[in-house]
C-alpha cells in the first residue's frame, strides 16, 4: 500500500513560511483538484496519478519519497 505524506509536507511548509497553507491554495498552485488532495490526505492507498505527484514535488520543493512511501501489507 502507498502512504501519502502530504500532511507532513504541509506542516513543514507552514513552519518554514510561518503561515497557514490550505488545500485550496495547493489546488490552485498545482492544478490538482481539491477532491484528489482530500483523498491523499484522508484515504489509505488512494490512487493518484504520477503527474500529480510530480506537481506536488515541484510545489513543495521535495523528492518523491518525501510525498509517498511504500508500506508492505501486514496480512500473511
């Protein structure tokens, strides 16, 4: 399963810039719909296009592994 670390990136940007960063702001800056961003924030393993991951990396100025992480399935 993929785990999106979008909340962590938002918190980091807020700390760095000393201001609140909204989902609406990210949507406008990246062209990613609010619905897609909400899925990434709230649903485990939501399906997201690689183009959107690329846009988020550019927006946050980070590497892909700072946005998404692979978590092995725990079931036997």
